C-alpha cells in the first residue's frame, strides 16, 4: 500500500488509487457513506432499493445501454448495501477505466429514479426478501441483530421488508438519493493496472464539476445493554445452531481494524483447532462460520445431521473461541452486556446469556 495515492477533491470526494500490475485489469468501487441505518422511519430497505435503482438508468445511459456497454467491455459489476455504506463496483480490462469513471460520475447526481423503473425493479428486490426469509439461518441472523441492537437503526436488516417496499415510491427514493449521494459523502477506490498520476487526472476531469451537497445529520447509534433473550426460529434443520456474538467497536474506533482482522484470525485458528481434533473423531464435524461486520463478530456453529449422535462438539469449541477473542479484545468489549450466546431450534428453548 506504500504506492497508494490518496487525495480529496475540492468538492469533498475522497479518492484512493492503488496500482497493482499483476493483471491488466482495473476495479472501481464507489462507496457512499450511507446505508440502511439512515433509512426513513418505516422504510428500512430504502438504501437497498436505491442500490438497485442505480442500475436502472441515468441521464447519460439508459438501463439497456448500461447493460450493453457492460457486456461489450467484459465488465463485472454489482453492489451491496450494509447498515452504514452502499458500495458499487465495476471490474473491466484496464484500458476501459475511462468508461467506468464516466458511468460512476453520471450516476452520482443524474440517476433517473422514475416510478416506472421502480415498479419494474421492486419485484426483483421482493424476490431477494423471499429467498432470504425462506432460510432459517438468515431469519436467525435477523433476530440476533435485533437482540444486540434493539431500539437502534441497526436492529433492522439492510435488505428491507416487503411491506415497506409496497409503500415506497420514486419520490421517497429521490429524497434519500439527494440527501446522501453527494461527492462529499463518497469514497472512490480504484485498484489495478493503472498509473496513479494519469488516473487521478481522469478522476478530476470526470468528478470535479460535481458540486458538494449539504448532508443531513447522521443517525445516532446508542445501543442499550443487551438483555438475556431466548430466540426461537421455525426450522426444518435437523439440529440447532450455536452462535457466540459480540457487539464490535464502530468504524471510528481505534479498535475497528483489529476487530476486522480478528475475524480472519479466529477463522484460521478454528480451522486448525478442528483439524487437530480429528484424532478423537475421524469424521470431522461441520465447521463454524466466522462472520464479521462493522457491528457484530459472531461464530456460528451449524452442526450437520451426522453430528447428532456425537458428544456436543461445542463443549470444546466454545471455550477455545472465547479464549482467542479475549487475547485480542480489551475486556470492555467482551463482558456482558456486550456478549451473547444464542441457540435457535425448532422445538426447544434457544438461548441463554453468556
């Protein structure tokens, strides 16, 4: 990262350019510093809905034109929404960087956002909701988030709800877009086979003319102490799921980077722990899933049906994982009310406080 170039344009757009000559490819990622936490009351999926609408046409490119251009240049593109950010990426041969920058600059302030386009896109979003809610594991994660962040903007899933999308219209989306999709609320990341100086000149040419905007107050996240709670989720799983979850320090905390690295470290350690235990059990049980976001670090243990006849593997796994976390995190982040253990099941009480 010593070769990375960082700068801020006069309009507030932060730019990070990381040259990487490994392959003749470039990726742009436009990160808007807003997500589901900033959604209007009663409309938890607004940021996610706008994410979809950003691919439905702008002043310079219609939806079909964007799709055609992407296909012809061999572009891979997508986006995702979290509680605090909405991120859009394009990846293509490096000599098409100019095209990618023009697309993002046009979308920053000129997305069309018509009722007709929203009517077309709403069905796709509702299919996403139906897919996720059909999975007991995802429903459990939604309830876990409510237990950890009840009463805050983090307690609802970034995906949104069918009920709120039925009430959403283009006017609501336009209001959210105009409030948050401003250059002074965005970071443009460019990584790949590029010359930093030339790339920065191209960025200035495309984005400097876009004026900065006045941003609304950001949502205040002030979680209350976590209360012991049993979570029950209807499921066709043969077994329950054990989850150890901690609320993490936010992205403004000096502990944030360590928290993100911790997830990878624990995932690696757990894998080693499981492999070392194969002497006791020749047929290895299912592995835990280590998940981390800005808000939560969780180890999720979904046993496979073949594990039902074995002693509870978590009796060894849980103490190991807790010891690993405590070596990295200061005690303030690890003691109740920040720690929770939750176990969903289709028939029995499902949780107890740590």
